[in-house]
C-alpha cells in the first residue's frame, strides 16, 4: 500500500478592489481526508498589495488571513466551525465569495505529508 494520499488545495487570493479583478496570492489551503488534515499557510506581500491599492485595509487583510488559519486549526480559534470535521471546514473556506479574501479553484495531488505539502505550495505559489 502506498504511503501517499490524495490531497486538495486552493490558493487564497487578496482582491483589494473586487470591481478591478486584480489580485495577489496570499496563502494556500490544504486538505487531506486520509490524514484528517486541514491547514493553511499564509504570506502577505504588503508592498505588492499596496501597489494594487494604496488605500487597502492592511490590518483587515491580516485579520482575515489569521481567521482562515484559525478555522483550519480548529479549537477556540475556529469559532462556530470548531466542532466541524476538517473536510467540512475546508469546504466552507473554499466556498466562492465576493470579499477581499477569495479562494481560488481547487486542485488535487498526492502526498505523504500534507503539512509539508502546504509549506511547499506556499513557497512555490505564494512567496
């Protein structure tokens, strides 16, 4: 039996002015059902974001990214999503929305270590 498992991931994108459609990648969500894992890694390039919109609410964007990390982690930081299983929390986070922080499309892959995969994807697609 293989030690690699199917995982899903989606980018987190900051869209400071929805009407313009410009965005930067600011994080990645990873879910692996077999490992009962859901996690987020984030990195906000504030200079790039300010180049898109000098008036963007940086503290608000930072708070939104921290909230996503909290939902992934479960427990008290997950708020109402705390009792939900990891898959349900992932599905809630990837639901389309028209806010400043938006999930991208979901992609799949194989991994033995979903947390390490989250780190790898952050470096590859966000940083």
